[in-house]
């Protein structure tokens, strides 16, 4: 219940921010959004977005191959889309989409253990975070140098990101020595046995962490491939932002594009559904600081969200399909048990 209250509270906050930005930009700029969305050039942004999805699924395939599983790339693509759809539309927690992806992956491929399903998704999250924060810090650093506003905000954000980057460095350092960090977190926080997995949550997560350490330390070839694909994915996202910046403003400068991409990533961090309001505010401030105009930043954000919402809707369709298939199997299993069969006979 508390999570849903948090969700609706953040959704309301995002809606308020969005309305403030929409009123500030005026109806003429909303017209620009629709004109650019239905322009043929926007088709190129959709194509790049599909490339981003492909890289996400390819990384999943590489990580799972390191565990000895060669799975269908199409199946992994649909699972990636389902996780993205839920995480983008319903970010009740920072890991919402990942939890759904783990669950659907385990249910679709029953031969996977919970530990390996969690480890695979966790490894992807860390690889993704590595590329994400490299581009984010680079973009904010460029903005700190080139913006026309005070740099206090940029310096403060960079300081916060430095702490997060330190956490990633700590993980990689621990992984190099085959040392985990979860047990220390459990001991420090004083958490009792986690309630999921019939009270075995801690054991499951510690087992998943061991599997992740094997991937990061032992499977160096697969790790290198997966990390490279993660950076290719963010290069594709950067290319999409660069192209959209050109469509909106006519500017093609590399450094300004990098700064805009950094603030696009920054606006996606708060767990607000579809980054509503936060994306407009973040990118709008960046555009204003770079001399490109707050209104153009709002237009940029709305177009970008529209494309991501399209992928989100596709992902939610696949998520609903997976959920219905799981529910159908459970109903059939209960029906057969009622007729005197055991679950193993289903």
C-alpha cells in the first residue's frame, strides 16, 4: 500500500511539473511537438530506439551465455521490453522493471534457478549503470564548463554522482577479489530474513551475488562483450538525442549534445512515471544554460518521451501476455491437482 501511495504521489508531482512547463512553453510549442512527431524524420528516432532495444536483448543473451544458456534472442527481446514497460510506466521502486524481468525470465525458462535469473538481471543492471553514469558525468561536466548559468547546481550533482560512481568502483574492486558486499549491507542494516522466497530471501540474494561475481571475475570474455554492448547501447541513445537536438534546434555540436544527453539521463533518475515533468525540467534548464531556450528543451523532452512511451506500450503488451500465460498455467495446474494429479504430472 505504501508503495502505491508513493507511486501516486510521485505521479501527481510529475503531472504538476509537466503542467507548469506546458503552460510556460505555451500552445505554439505543443504544436511544434506534434509537427515534429508526425514528421518523417521522427521515424529515424524510432529506428534508433529499436537498435537500443536490440542491444539490451543482446546483452541479456551474452550474460546468460556466460552461465551456459543459449536462449532465443527474440524471447529475450520480449522479456527486455516487458521489463522496460513496467519500469518506465510504474516505477514504484528503482528496481521495479528488473523485478518483473527476473520473474518473467524465471517463469518462461523454468530450468533457470532464481539465483541465476536474479544474477543475470543484476549483472545487466550494473553494466547498464556503468555506461549510464559515465555518459551522465561526462554530460554534466561539459555543462559545468559551457553553461551560462551558475555552476553550483552542476558541482552539487557531480558530487552526488561521484558517490554513486564510488559505489560502482567498490563493487568492481570487490568482484576482482571475489568478495561480495550484500552480507555487509545486511549486517550493517540489521535486516531480518527477507520475507520473499518463503523467508529465504537473504540466501537467494547472496547466492545470486555469488553467481554475479563469477560473471564479473571468471567470465572475462563475456564480461568484456557485455560491457561493450552496454556502451554501444548508450552510444545509440546519445545518437538519438543528438539527432533530436538537430531536429528541434538545428544545432549539431558534439559537446552541447553530450550535455543535453547528460541532463536527459539526470531527468530519468527520479522514480516518476515516464519521467513526467522531471525530464522537461531537467532538459529545459540544460537548454536554457546552453543558450538554446527553455521552450526548445521542453519540446525535446516531450518528443523523446513520446517515442519511449511507444516502446513502453509494446512492453506492457508483452508483460500482460506473459502474466496471462503464467496465470493460465497455474489454473490448469490447480485443475489437474483437483482431479488427483500431482503438480509434476502437469
